[in-house]
C-alpha cells in the first residue's frame, strides 16, 4: 500500500507548536478510576508471571489477553487469537473497538515477549511482580508489559464507557519482537492477515519515551523514525601453523588492526528533520554549553567544538550519525597453533535515508584491507520516516498538557529498533508514543531489576486512555 501523503511544517513552526512552556505545575497528574487501575495491575502481574521469553513464546500471554477482552464484553468476532502454524507458541491477539467508520482505523501495537532474566542476577524474582518502596519490579515491566496492560485497560474502559470512535480502534498484542525473532507478530500479521490490522495510522508505545531526570519530568518524545538495523561480519583467514613459528600473517593481529581503524572512525553528521526538531527542543530544556552546542549543530554551519562535545556524549552521539561498532570477536582453534581464522561482528545503526551499500562502501574505505572478507549477516530493511504532522503533534501536545502541564513534546529518532519498522514499511505512518516516565540516567529495560514506578504506571494508564480516545475522535 502506498504511504499516505502527509504535510510537514517548517522546523520553526513545529518546534513552537509542540514545545510547551516550561515550569511544570506542582499539581499531581490525574489518575485512572480505581477499577481500571485494578484491572491493569492484575494483568501486569499475570503477564510478568507467564515468562514470555523467546524459548517459551507468547501464546499463553495472548490467551490471557483474549480472556480479559471477552470478559469485558467484546464480541467473539472482534477478538482474534492467531499464531503461525509452524510456530504455535508465538501467539498474537487482535481486538477491535468498532467505530463509525468515518476514517481509516487506528492501530496500536505492543509486543508480549520479554528478554531472558536469571534469578541469581536479580534482587527479586524477575517473573513475579514485586512492589517495593514505590516501584514495581519484574521482567518486562517497562519493556513493554506495563504498556500492554495500559492498552488493555484503555480499550476496555472505552468499551465500558460506550465510546464510539470516529474510526475503528485496533490493538494488536504480538509475538517475537525481542529476540529478532523467527515469528515476529507484526510482520506476520501484516503479511498473512493484513485486513485485520490495516490502518491509517499506528501507535507503538514501545518506541516512545517519557523522560525523567532527577525526579522531574523532562519531555514526552514522539518517535517518528528509528535507525536501521544492519550487521556485517569481518573475517580474515590464513594457513596457520605451529605456535612456535609465528608469522606476520596472524589473522588475529591483522583483524585487530582493522578494528582499531574502525574504532577511530566516526560517520559524518547526518541530521534529519526529526533530529533537528529534537535538538531544537532539547536545547530549550538545557542551559550553558549544552544548549549552545545543540543550537549550533542545527545551524547552517555547525561549530566543530560543539559537534565534538555532543559526539562524546553517548545519548546525543547516537542521534547525530550512523554508527558501526564491534560487538563480538572470535579466532584461533588451539592453544599451540597459529590461528587460521579471526572473525568479528560489526553492528550498524543507519540514519534513515542511508543505505546498506553506502555503509558497506564506507567500511571498506575505513578498513583499507583487501584481505578482509566483509559479509552481510543481517541485511538492512528500510524504515521510512513518519512525518511529524501538525495533527499528531497537536493531539499529543494537548493530551500531554492535560496530564503534565509544562512538559515538552519532542519528535525523536530512536537509535534502537522496534516493530514500527514493519508498519512503516507497510505504508502505515507510525508514531512511538508512551507516557510512562522513566529515569533517563537509570534505564533498566532488559537489565537487572527492571522496574517502573507505581505512580508512573497509574499515570500511564490515564495517559493511554486519553490519547487513544483523542486519536479515535479526530
């Protein structure tokens, strides 16, 4: 399906329209009704307990969601549980809240799977939701079972309100996002059951960000694009021999020299419309040198010092350019033998608009080694940018202001990958939006003692309900 035509405002107008006045109100954000909060907490607890890691799959989680939706009064034909025939453990469930049909459907997507967690590494059992000191601990709590519970609570609440949206609202709970899976639910549904999830716009909370710093809400980011995932392999071989007779042809040393050249290389600055808007907005949240540097790089002639300082910061560097880094290395076959092979994995994240061929050419130039074999391990799949249109920006700004007066709304390019890749590639404009605030200096997604704040979770429930309703009304 061709992408819908969208109109994009100039940088100054969007930045002015979406960056709200600072000085957040001291008034606490509104919370959901008690029954909605109770439902969401129960569902989150059950989802955490089901261990939907890659090895176990998401079907049990999908069945739980299905049961909750049917119990809430959704018709059987509006709740579909589906799994690929060759991957029955990779279940997906899709629910539809019927609207008036005046516009194309709104699609929400959320994955049910989580990454592995070892009990010995955690303070608490990772597969038991544990409340302690204002936090909810559990694997997947913030990535993204908390958001899944919020989407369920929101669509159930809308159903019970008797709300009839302008367009159908579809929520798809899907499999296999985390493991780079063999049965990705969004991809499979779009290919095999497109009418079930076809939409005019999609929202993916997994791609959104609500940033908290030192206990203060900083901004709500709307992901309009994400970097493109691409992996190369570097391999050098030699005939080998006895370790007592070393040669200059040692593949490990030669590969080490190549990796050292790569480590010293930075891809050139490449800002998109989204990242220009992001830095323009972030500059207003910062002061001093950081503010000046961010304003400099979005200007016509970026200051070299500003670019260097921002490149030294992990968070901002990822927004400035394509990156390629070594993530694995192996070599040799015996302690007393010269190595016959050395191999490195090079993981790249491309700025939208750049191609696999361009990146490969850049790597060959940097390595400057004809003896190294460069192969593609995971090919790039283009992920077009979804323009930050005036309508989506105004809606998000309005909902954010109703929850957290004074908190900024910023367009964002995610350095990591999400299921938005598949919906965008299918021609559905997709935006990552989430209102569950998390400390940007202590992000625990995929890590030990993953957690969300109790208050943050309740606010997420209300935010998701308000946004889903607003987007369904447009």
